[in-house]
C-alpha cells in the first residue's frame, strides 16, 4: 500500500469568528496547492483514494488536485494519528490513499508507520510525505518527501 500525506497549504492565521475549521487558504497557499495538486494529478496512481479533513483549508487544498475526494471526519484537527491510520486503511488496503490533513497529526502518522512510535515529525505546509509498504518483509519505506518549492523541479 502507498500512503501519501499532504499537509494543507498556507492558511489565514484565524477565522473572523474564531472557528479554526473555517480558516481559508492565503493567496500563497492557493498557489502552492495548485502547484502541488497539478504534480500529484500527474503522479498519483489512478485508483488512489483521496481523503480530506473537513477543515476549509484542507478542502481548498484538495480541490486543487482536480479529482474526486471524500471528506472524512476522522481526519479533522481534533483527531489522532491512530484514527487517521485506520481511516486510510494502512497497511492492508490494496488501494493507495492520499490523506490531506494537519500538523502535528500528519507528522505523527508518518513517524508511527515508519518507526512504530508517535513522534513530533514536521511536514511543511503544502508538503507531501509519500510512504510505501510493499514486499514480504513488512517494512515500510519513504518514497518521497517534498515541499511546494521543489515540486516544479520534479519531472
């Protein structure tokens, strides 16, 4: 299985009503989401399941991909790494999963599946952390870690 973690792009510092889930992307965030989304559209497997947090900034980020997606409550800001791993179906699902979510949760997901324990790993805004689990040894590996500034240089 492939687990692709995509942190939402840069968002406004606070929603006018104080609702963290209502925070929208900044202009820079929209540009980064578009750049990374276009690259992911070319790179993701056709059968990839796309799951996103219900937070506005995550939905805006995933819309830049241009594919169908599912809003999953278990990916929200008040979730846990364990709930996100379960929602993605790691490691047993046959289909790859792209998860659009938040820090520190995505960093905790990456550290949990790669090292077996939750740690404070950081993923940049609009960054992608791609993990693959293949073979009979049962050991996952890092396929790619990239931020929006390097996406244009990848072919």
